[in-house]
């Protein structure tokens, strides 16, 4: 089995439409389980180059609901991928191994995975200079780790954590968190 490569492409305006189509497909399959669906990842940030994979967060009340979602989602073309390292979410893919076109991340609505994925997306949308910095990092890493997608992904982690910290700090300031002074 060949290791998936890292291939970034320029932002594509059709990604929004593709997300909407996939969202409807998911809702058609498992609407009764879904609390919310959000477009996440680099394809959700206008102007940002990305791997051409639509990442979707599906919020559910409890992760134990995922077992009953597997069969309907598989009928809709999404393959469940067991990843024991993912404790707080479940993963489905549409498209072959290494060639996935859509990645579905099922997590508890309002849980840490849900909040982090949306906070990262929203912060980059609100801060274009930081989004550009992320894009440049991704391009450097894609060039360096073209044939090593796991390392490409792990090397982005410090930047992602930095953005999440900034988002958390800014959210705290916007809520008017009182100090002990």
C-alpha cells in the first residue's frame, strides 16, 4: 500500500458547494442523530490553499450514537475508519485510502473536539494575515514532507496550538473575564 502524499492546491470556490452537497448527503443518511454540521479545515477558509479534501465536523449528542450511524453513512458512500488514537471523535472517509475526497469527523457537539475545530477555523477566517502564515507553513511542510503525510500533519501541530491559544485568550477578553485586581 503506497503512503499518501501531500499535494496542496489553490483555493477552489467549488469547495463550498461540495461541502453543501456532502452535508445534505450526511443529513439524508443520519439526520435524526445530527445536532449540527460544519465545514472545517483549510478548504473552509476562503483563499487558503489546501489538500483538496473537504473536512466536515458532525456534532452528535454522544459518541455512542456513532455505531448506529455506520451503516447508513456507508450506504451514502462514507467508509468508517477505526482509529483507536481518536478518543474524542470518530472518522469516516469518502474516497479511497490516500485519495479521500471528504473526511467526516463525528464528535460530541459542544465537546472539546467540536470547539477546537470551529475555533481554529473561525480564528483564521477573522485573521487573514495569520491564515496566510498558516498557508506558507503548509507549503513549506508539503515541499519538505511530500511523501510523509503523518509528519506533515504533526509538524503543523505547534502552529495549530498557537492559534487555539490566541483564540481562547481573545474569547476570554471578549467575554470580559474579570481579574482579581
